[in-house]
């Protein structure tokens, strides 16, 4: 629209098409014009009564409803409002556009600021499919169709060629008849987690080229009639509930390029017919129960894979394969990604893999490979290499110059890290944890995990050059140093874990030094730090002071390549247990200073860390009373102040912490009645034991004034079950997640 000039005929404007006979505007394409604002129901757009095509996709009309007045476009054949942040209920008058050939109301953009998603009521969708009798393309991705009965789909136009209702919250049984629509070439009903159904069993003929139903409850066996789908190019049946054998008739799908059937319960003989699919480029059979023979036991990976010469992506993880890796894999020279993780493979890696010159991602983690590290991989062009949890030994091979992700964790490395690894300038994530490494640390990494090794001496100052570093985990080593406050100059550092080393001294940071501003997890536990708790350090933790919307946050620290997300994982003491957190939420905020020799009081400023979820100051020499400001930490889920020398009464304000599921105040010198207000009434005696001056429930020791004390107020509201917290809901030990983005508008409508 920047090129629009009122002094020239509008028919010459970009995105405007006119009828050559009478000059009426018949087409308007404003795709990705950065338009933003609210599209009013009386917009001048509605004056273009002769429109046949209207495309407003890729803009930002956040908060705008789809105007029912669009029904005035009686001749409209193409309507595209996708990815423009329209919200609310789709008006039933859209069904009056009876000449529509293509309708796209989808929303593919992940964002944090869009309003209520588009919603289709059952009546509206029923009218749509009944009235739009010439419709060929219908795209409703991410529209809310939870109120729509899948039965309505049987009335879809017989002219339909393209149907996508992915991630629409559909539920119920999807009608088999849709799979038989005579013109349908693309069908995508995936990620409707409560949608069930079966595939046609007999005489299934269809022009389908792409069939995608992943992440649904489709079940049953796949019949041999699927072999009649001679036009199929892309077939995705992943993460469903299919059982039985993979039908051999699939060998007739000569056009097939993508086959994804992972995450089902297929069993029986390995599908040897795959070598007849000469165009197959992507194959994922992971997470099934397929065996190499018909004896019910899994065996070696069949060498027939090597005949699939067009394969570029091969995923066979979690398939119970054993034995050696076939050397003929080197013949699949087009291979870009090979994932054999979580099997029982052993022996050496076949050197023939060097012939796979296009190989960029290699996942062999969680197997039983037992050989010297394959140094010939140094000549590869691998972007990601994951060999963790095997039995490799010997010197560490250098990554290729373009490697970004490099994991050798949990092997048998006992040598030093080669200094030349610093020449791998593309490295972002490196994980050598749980080995027997010795020596000093070498040094744009974003994640450095060298935990559970035998590093000693002082921290290498060269780490300060890693300006992109976000995660640094050096826990469980033998590092002897003072607190490395110079790490606070790293502008992106979010997670610092130095637990279980031999570090000592004061945590001194100059006032106004502006260090550690983005830190979310700080774990200095099990060291020999001493002196007062670090007030200036706490005052620098700016990101921890922002507690807004912490329970609605779903941002994860991950890196992606091809089909795998690289997970940052750290272990933290959570509610008294050491738990490994995978795909760390960037807004998970934890401070653990336990098992040191800190003394003095708990600084009141700690109550300003509003996003704090976990705080552990146990096993120190902290004195004085528990500050009232701890009651301001409304997102706190666990608090451990045990084994100190705290005195005074327990602040009633701790009862306001409604998310608090773990509390340990034991082994202190606290006195008085234990408050029974709100959340404090949910904890057992273990939380308060070892304080001789405490009395009242839940302890057996009665208070002197028990006879006069009133019972706890029945109107107090608290969580009786330790709350189904945000943390419990969104951080499963092995978490799931995704990144979030959103567009920026720059031009008014």
C-alpha cells in the first residue's frame, strides 16, 4: 500500500485488480502489508461490491471480529483472512457467500498477544458446508471447532480438493466418508487430540496426495486397500493408536516421498517392501514394535534400508534394534539426518558413514556403542552430533567447523578437552557431562555443560569471552576458586550452576555493578562460601524481580535443527529432591545457596524477587527472624530454611503463598504458635520439627493458651492438596514445549 497514489487510477495500484470491461475492482490482495489496527464493520472496504477475491492474510487486525457484512460480496470466490489475528465467533453470514471456491481462516503464527481465537459454532459450520457447494479449498487451522460435530463433515462439497482442520480442538468420531471424497487431494486433520476414527477398510480409492492425521486417537489396523492410493506423496499417521502389521500393499505407493508412522503400536515383520519406494526421502518408524523377523523379537537393523537410495531423513529411534549398525548405510549418500537413538546398538561405528557427505545431523545417543571415539567424524559436515549415553572411550574428537550441537555426555572419556575445540566457532551447545575429564577448561557457546567430571583448579577467565553463553553448568567437579563475579558481565547468562565444588569466600559484588541481570537459576549449593548473604547480588537480579504472568509463560530454552529440539537440561534441588529439568523454562527462577557457611540475617530485599519459584537457604548459619517480605513471593512453590539458627515467630504472611507446596523450617530456633492461616495449615509436622520453642498443630506440643485460642477461620481459602501448581502442570520431569513468536505491525489500516 506504500505505492498507492491517489493521483493515478487505483487499478494500477499494487494488489488491486480491476475488471477490464467496466473498471470495477474485482481483486484486492493486501498480503503481508504490515497493516494493523481494528477492521471496523463499516469499513470502506465493504463498498467494493464487485470483489471476487479478497486477501488480507499476514496482517495484524488484533481484536477485530470478522464482519458479517462481508456477505455483501455476492460474487466473492476467494476469501483469505489467515494469520491476521481476527478473533471471536465466525459470523453465520459467511455461509451466504455461496460462490466461494476457497476459504482460509487459518492461523499458523505462534504468538503471545493475540486475542481470543476464531471460533466456529456447530450451526455456522453446518451452514458453511451446506451452502458452499462449489468450495474446493477450506483451511481452518487453529480455529476453535470444539463445538463442531465431526458428523457435519459428511456434507462437504464433492468438489473439495483441499481440507485442513489441524489443531482445531475437534472431538468425537471423524466420518470415514471424508476419506472417499472424489476430488480430495490434501487432508490434514492432525493435532486434534480427542478426535478418533478409523481409515477405510475396503475398496479405498482416492486422489489423495497428502494425508496427515498425526496426534489423534485414530486406531485399528491399516487395511491393504491403502495400496490403492497411487497418488500419495505424503503420509503422516504418527502418534496415533494404530495396531497390527504395516500392510505390504504400501509398497505400491510409487509416488510416496514422506512416510511418518512413529509413535503407534505397529508390530510384526519389518516392512521390507520399503526398498521398492524409490522416491522415499523421509522415513520415521520410531516408537513401534516392529521386529527384524517374525519371531516376535527385535534384531539387527535390516540392510534393506541401504536400497532406499533417495532417503534424506531416516528415524528409527526407540525401536529396540540391537547388534551392529549396518556398514551399507554409507551407500545412502543423500542422507541428511540419521536418528538411531534409544536402541541397543553396539560395536564400532561404520567408517562408511564418511561417504554420506550430506549428513548434517547424527543422533546415536542412548545405545551401547563400545569403541574408541570415531575421529574420522572430524572431517564430516555435521551440524549436530549426539553420542551421549554410550560406551565410547579415548580422546575427544574435535567437532567439525560447522558443528553447533555436540554431546558426548555419559561415556568413558578420561582425557583433557582439546584446546583446539575453541576453533569450532559455530558451537552453541556442548555437553561433556558425566565423564572422567580432567584438566582446565577451554572456551560463541550458548550452553556449556561440564558437570560431573573431575575439573580442578580455578575457573578459566577465557569464559568471559563467551558473550552468547546462556547456560553454564560446572556442578560436581573439584573447582577451587572464589565466586567468579566476572561471569556477571556475560550479557545473556540465565543459568549458573556451580553446585558441589570446593569454592569459598564471600559473595561480594559492588553496589551498582549491573552484573547477572538476566539470571534465572543460581545454584551455589554444597560449597564453602561464607559471610553474609549477598544483598548486592540479589539487588542485581532484575529478571527475577519481574513476576508478571509467570504462570502463563511457556517459553523454553531450546535450539532446533531438522526434526529434533536440543534440550538444555539442569538438575536442581526441588522440594527436597534432586530433579533433572529438561527444556528449561526461561521463567523458572530458583536460588539455591544451601550447604554453605553463610551467616547473618535473610535480607529483606529478597522479597522483591517476585518471580521466584524455589528458594533454598538450608544448612547455613543464618540468624535473626524470617523476614515478612518473604510473604511477597506469591509464585513461590518451595521454601527451605532448615538447619539454620533462625529465631522469632513464623510470619502469618507465609500463609498467603498459595502456590507453596513444600516448606521446611525444621532445625531452627523458632518460637511461638505455628500459624494455621491458609496455606500454612496444609503442612505436616516435619516442616516444623526441631524447633523446641514452637507449639500448636501440627506438632503434638500444645501452646499455653490453647484453651483460649479460637479455631482457625473457616473462611480462609487455601489449597488442601499442596496445589496442582503451575510448576507441576507445566514442568514434567521430561518436559514438552515450544518457542513463541509474534509479528510487529507498522502501518495503520
